[in-house]
C-alpha cells in the first residue's frame, strides 16, 4: 500500500460526509478525498496521511488520493451511534446504528416484515445504470417513493457517489440504504435481506433499485467480477416476494469482445448462476442489435426468464432536462446509447409491474400471452427473427 504524508492546501468541496481537497506532497499538488465519518473533517494546513495506491496503480479513482488520518489532531470524540461495526477488524472500523439492532427505532418494523408484497426491485450491476432506470420509471409513474440500496461490491462510502447526491437533491430518490460494509446511507443494514425489509417497512418504497457503488471490480475471468452479486440479490428479491427485475449489461460500443452485445457478466449471472426467474426489459430495436441479442439469449440460457420488449422514453433528453449527464466506462449516451436504453427499459418494466399490485403475473409460455393490467404482450424475440 502506498502511504504518503501531505499538507492540506485548500478545501474544494465540503459536505458533512464528504470532502474534496487539494494537498501538497513534497511540493507537488494533488487531489484527495476525505470521509469525515472515519477521520473527522480536515482543515486547511492540516497534515494528513494519504493512501496513494490507486493513483500509483493508475486505477479509476479520478486521480484522487484518500485521507487515512489527520496528524497531530486532538482525538475527536464521537458518540457511538450503534453497535454494528462497518469495516470490521480494520484500523478504520466504526459503529453505526443498523436497522436490525434492538436499539434502532426501526427494530420493531423490521421484526414485522413478512413480504415485499409484489414491490418491483430493479437489480443492476453498474452504478451508471441507476439514472436511466430511475428517470424512465419516474417518466411513467411520477410522485413515487424510490429507495436506493447500495451494496458493498465496489465503493463503500455512499458519499463517494455524486450521482446519488444529485438524485436525492432533485427528489428522484427518497431514501438510501447501505448494506454490508457499505456505509453512509440514510439507513444502515447488515445484509441485503434486511436492507430489502427496511426499504419496504421503514422507507415504504414503491420501487427499490439496487446496485453497487461506483467502481465495479473485474478481472476478465468468468466468475471474477463483483457484479456477480446480482445472482443472489435477484434470488433474495424473489424469495422475499418482490418482482426481481434484472438489468442486463448490453453494449455495442465496448471494444472488449467479452462485453459485445450481451456482456459475459450477464450471460454468467442470468444464464448460469441465478436460481431466480427474473423480469428483463429490452427496448424495441429495429436493427441488427435485436438479432445479435436473440442469438446470445438463446445460447446463454436466458430464455427461461420473463423477457419483454418495451417502449422507452428519450433518455438522453431526460438526462439533459434533469442535468444528469452521466457516463459508463467513460462513455456518454451519445457514445453508447444501447447501454443506457437497456437500463431505461428496466425502469419502464418496473412501472408496469407496479401497476399490477399483488397480482401474480403468469409465466410466458409462448408467443401471444397477454399479461394482466396493461403489461405489454411479451415478445418471442427468438422465434420472430
């Protein structure tokens, strides 16, 4: 691990749970991020210890170092919020009040949970999927309570996500929950199961959306990627009585062959690993993309899931209206529209499923099966090509 000492030159951004600063290291300026919940807030001229590993390895952190601690600062006393430790058995472990523990004001609500009662739950694998899915859902169903659960598959502090901060400020997200070792949400949960229970019983969600934070881990191997968590999250949603809506990772702009069309990540999770029967929305594409995906769906075993083609809103225009110009893997909507449109299809499908309430949707057994309560006809995109 790279550790350097630096001096805080100035504060660029300041929030209660997040700071961006400029530091000098041996006379050279660099950027750094502070998580005050761990270190306390830094001030100009403070001497700090910095973890410089990510920058030295040229990883995707935007060139930021991370403050590990403040040198020569008097000990800051923090009254423990609870008894559940995040970052357990590390030098940075700290307690939070988890919704499950007896001292939590929400403890009885969690004990009273029995089912998600048909709540739609969108499960993605990349943080950049949140915005298009969310905007498409709100376009169809405004004034709904949407709750975001962030897992610990990538970035652990939710404050690292500027996207989540903007979505909350704009009222598009009503509440956040961090599960596992992720921290900083409006609610803290020990597991994804109790996070789902909290979203239903405490946050009273109309829609739940789950992804990891920024920074998916991948190795180029079949099972060595943190997005594999989609496997068991979909199973948890189905087991708890919700509608598990999977966002497949689809792109025709990614130069890596394993991510062309239906990513090998989605083929592994949805075709091989998960026991859940997921709901998957695909946009109407009147071009060769549909033919390529149909072949990949057939080869990968995804046909056992409930796959629908849905009409989606103009996501690029919605992102412009809400000033949410996000990128995925460094690519904008203009550069990779397929990725964003696929995520948007999940939001549309969630809005349609929300309309059904507690109705059990019939499984698709062939072309022409009309679903209840206004859901579009499921398309047999394999046989229609």
